[in-house]
C-alpha cells in the first residue's frame, strides 16, 4: 500500500490537501496517484488568481504513460503555484508529499472536512 500521511486530507481523485496557518490550502498529488501515473515528465499548473470550484480541473500532469487532470479539492482562488516544480516536474516522482502543486485561498475552509481522512483514503486505495 502507498504511504499516506495522516496530517493530510485527500480527494478521491488522489490530490492531497493541507490547511496552512495562514489560511491557505496547499495541494499536491498523493503517492498512490503518482504510482498509478508512473514517471511524471511534465506539468501544467493553474494561473495565480484564477477561481475554481471544488472538483474543477485545475492542472494537468503528464507521465510516460498518460496525461491526468488534477482537480481542485476546495473552492477558491489560486494563491501560488510551485514554479520550481513547473520547471522540474520529475521531482514529483520521488517525493509527492514534499512537492506541492499549488496553494489556494479557500472560499470556505469547511470544505476541507468533505475530503477523506488518511484512514478513509487508505481504505479507498486498498480497494483499487
């Protein structure tokens, strides 16, 4: 089973989310999601300031196998993108929990409670 960090929340589409002290939410891709994709070779990140609803397609990750949409786990405006990762997307292959994709100013932080806990996410990925 993939490594799952207990301090994170997860979407069924394999994004992780972490509420930061400044009120933003940091978003990345889970280890399980990265494992399913294979070696990531390119990433297309959102535009800072763009507004998304929870579940909207916000970015695209390309691997040697396929391209996969990244979905916004909560509604809000993009606060920042990981420009370093945009230049070197292969960093996601070795450390998906250390490499974030984007940060978002949430419209309502309560949406985080709608995401899966680490335990619930673990049960989902075991069933895949």
